[in-house]
C-alpha cells in the first residue's frame, strides 16, 4: 500500500441548488473545498434564482433525495453532514430516515425557510415536520433571528436576552445545540449565541456594512460542518466558521456580482484571489 495515499475528510450537504451560485449547494461545496474538505451533495430542489430573488423552484422527489444520499454513503465515508433547504414534509421524512440508515452525524441543520430576498423556501405544512421529526435528530441547529421566531411562532428577538430565551426554547425541541445567528440584528457587533446543555456562549465580531450577504447562512453552516469533519470540537468549529464568513463578507465589499444582494467571497482565502492582500494577483 502506498503510504502517501490518504483519505480526505468528506462532508455531505443535503440542500437546494442556487443557479446563481451564491447560496445552497454551490456555496456549500465552495466552502468545503477552500477549507480542505471533500464535498458530496444530495440536491433537494432546483431554484431559478439570482441576486435579486427566486424566480421558480422545482422540488426533487423524496425518493430521489434518498437515492442520492444512499449513493454517497454507500461509497464514501461521511465525516459530517449539513442540511439546508428541504422544501416539503416528504423530503424531511426522507432525510430523517436517511439519518437513521446511514448515521450522518455530526449533523448541522440550517433551517432554510425564507431566502434573503424574502421568498419562502419551506412550505408552511412542513414546518411542524421539521420541528417534530428532524430537530431531535441533529447536533446543531443554526437559525437566524427570523427563522428562530418562525420555528417558535413568535416575533423575532430584539435583544440578546430574547434571543437566548428563543435559543433555549428551540433547544427544548431536541437538537444537541442551537446557534441563534444575530446577522439580522442591529448594532455595531454581530452576536451569535450558542445555547446547549452547558449554558450560553456568545460569538462576537464587528458588523460589516455591505449588501453582499447572499448565502451567508448557508456558508456559515457549511463552514461549521467542514471544521467538524476536520475534527474540531463544536465551539472551535463555530469560532473558526464565523471568522471565515466575516472574512468572506469583508472581501466581498471589494467585488460586485449581480444587481441585488450579491454573494460573499467564498474564495477570499485563496492565494490568487484579487481581494486577498496576501495574494499573488
């Protein structure tokens, strides 16, 4: 056996496709790649979208979602999984069954319910299935303030105390931990709150003034998944992922893609990136 041959860590993303490349499967695979993790995917929906909004959605059948996951897991050793857009209750049921069949842990669930543009990406009748059947089976739930409120049937948190309370209420639904993201909040500091059995921890970075935020939530959850696949414990994975996203947002202030909410710069860490001051370009 060649001792130089190695098996890289594999991360699986189960999510929707973004035709403009800024979010969803495309953002996840870019993130996995630049962080040194091999990315595999199971596509749940095809979206016709760009930086200005979602124009159309075609949902993949639940059976085909199952087939994609099985094809990956029957051949590759998955080290961590990220779940994004699930579209409907049938797909949620298929993913829940796949978790039990293939042991996809650790699992990060980004509850993609509403796009940055305001378009709804999870049918209303699927929200209860998400709460009842999927939340108890994931290791980390990563809602933003709007998604956290939607899952609880509440108003979005306006203070850190309210965000922590909603995090605890979501934790009671069964996930191993909840990261309530503060990107939709206000103030000079973006504060994400990790709530788990041991308490609450804040992750803080300066808030950036930019319109290029398309795919931020997908990228954060994908980066956490990548770092978990690399062997980081949860808090370190979140800390590193948040820094990765912050750098991507910072770098994106120097680029213009599209006419709406542009994507962050997933490639900011590459040496030949023109936005990277240490790069060669």
